[in-house]
C-alpha cells in the first residue's frame, strides 16, 4: 500500500501545461495575470523569465484583480512586498523578487516559510531559481519569454 500511496502522490504533483499563449503587449500580460488570479490555482507561483520579460507586469495584473489599487513595482531592493487583499478567499499577497539574493542568510531573513504555510496567502516569486530551493507542489510555474513581437507565456500546474 505504501508504494501505491507514494506513486499516487507523485502523480498528483506531475506538471501539466494549463496555458501557452502569445502576449502582444504589456496590457495583455497584465490581463493574463488578472485572469489567472480569478482561477482556483495553487497559492505559490514561481515566475521565470529574462529581465524585461513581463514578470512584474503579470504580478501587477494579479494584484489588481485581488483589489490592490496602489502602484505595483518590483521589490528589487527590499526583496519582498506584502499587500493586504480581500478577494478570492485571500488575506494577503506576497511579492518576492529574488534576483539580488546571494546567500542563505538573505533567504532566511525573508521568512518565506510563514507565508508559504498560510492558506490565505498567495506567494508570487520572481527569479525563484536564485533561491536554490526545491519547491514542492502544488504550485504554479509561469515562464515568460521575449518574442519578436511581444512575449510568450507558458503556465504549468505542478
């Protein structure tokens, strides 16, 4: 039985593409973020892409859909920004920009664990590969890439 349970658990977290689309403008990227925020998706989102690929623009759309009216910018220098929200069963959204994180001490200082275990918190992490951490599902992986005309987005449920 234990072997079957382990196999079923592994299947539960297998990756599946839920969306693959071209985005012809920043507005389309913002709209995609808003549409994703309306779905019943995991509470941890990992956003990957080159500089300027649209990670923060997508987060802006998510936060707008969640009712955030203040200006949303990448938390590049303070690394983390917490927004109070009251939509879709959430109490807060946490936006992390891990681009400048260089050590485990900096990662520990973010105290992500407390946010990741809170079921009423949506955690959005830009540059998750910089954290050198193995993420466990359920989570959403969003890859953004530059194209000749606009961007391309792939969204995976893991």
